[in-house]
């Protein structure tokens, strides 16, 4: 059974930085595409970034050049380094893992990121 546990969220001032981590278990981590999504109450969940098993990445336009996704296969962990944070980045951030064959996504419980002065 896939388990994804996010950490690292919190309150940060505009222009600040945060690093989110997601620890995975119950999967062969290196085979999975991993992603970060975010959701604001009342709105649809949206993609932030993906990283494939081979290390290829893609980002939402709104976070390009500010956020970096990376993975450590030895530690079964995916990271999201967020810089130059804006109030509009405020959301619950979810870690996700896509099964390599079915591409069915599994989700973590989410971690709140609040950008405010």
C-alpha cells in the first residue's frame, strides 16, 4: 500500500523560501513518477511540478524559475524547493505518486503553505 507523508509546510513571508519533503513507502520509489500539486479551498487541485523516474521535470508556468522539484531515490523522498514565494502560492500542497504501469495516482494527506506578512 502506498504511503506518502509530506512535511515542511508552514507560514512564510512573501519573498521567502520553504522546502517541502515527501517520504514514500510501500512502493518501488525509483520506478514512480512523483509530483507536487496544490489546492486552495473551493478551487480545483492543480499541478505544481512532476519528476519522472528518469529525472525529467516539468512545472506549472506560475512556479517556473521559482520552484525546483528533485528526488532522492536512496531515501525514497521527493522534494519541492520553493523560493520567491508569493501570497498566491498559499495552498495545501499534496505529494503524489503515479504507478509506472497504470499511471494511477496516489496521494499524501497534504501540508499547508501560507505566504503572508
